[in-house]
C-alpha cells in the first residue's frame, strides 16, 4: 500500500463445527492457550485485554464487535500504529468450519512478522481443537 501499511488474510478449513471453533476462539481458557492474553475474563463488546506477543511492547486489544458463532473484530494497538483484526467463521459443506482472519492497517515494516505470528497462533488454535 502506498501509505506504509499492509494487510493480511489467512483462511483455514477446520474439521470442527463452527460452534466448537467459536468456543476455542473466544473461551477465556482456550484464548489464553492460543493467543496468550492477560486479564481476560470474558469477551464482549468493549472488553479490553493485553497481549504479550514477544519482545516488543504489549498489545492493547479492545473488542470492537462480537457476533457469537460468526465474527469477532478487535482494535489492535501497539502504541504507535493502531490496526484492526477480524475473525469470521462460516460452515463448510463437509460439516466443518472455514475460519478467515484479516489483519488490516499493519505497519508494512512488521507485516511479515505479524504473518508468522498469526500462522503460529492459528496452529495453536487448531491443535486445541484436536486438528
């Protein structure tokens, strides 16, 4: 992008129902295992949590939108360049789930780092579902 930002989109087909994936994605104990937030009790619109994703400063996250079983959108703030993360779940024809993660307005200097971290986080999420 010409403004110094990039975005990423990852799609996963998961052999679990959308309800199972939603629970793994948002239930506090599972969320701690695959994304490592601190201080999360429940996800609801306006809820705030803090992530520690490595040696950089913590990430302040606020739940922007939550549609149970369907979508979760987060404000993602590293302190210098806020961005947005969105998860969407859709049923597939085989009885599983298509999970789409989009992370927009990422500082292009760290875009590949975010790609690597999201791939790793989604692998942990899938392992938690027995994939």
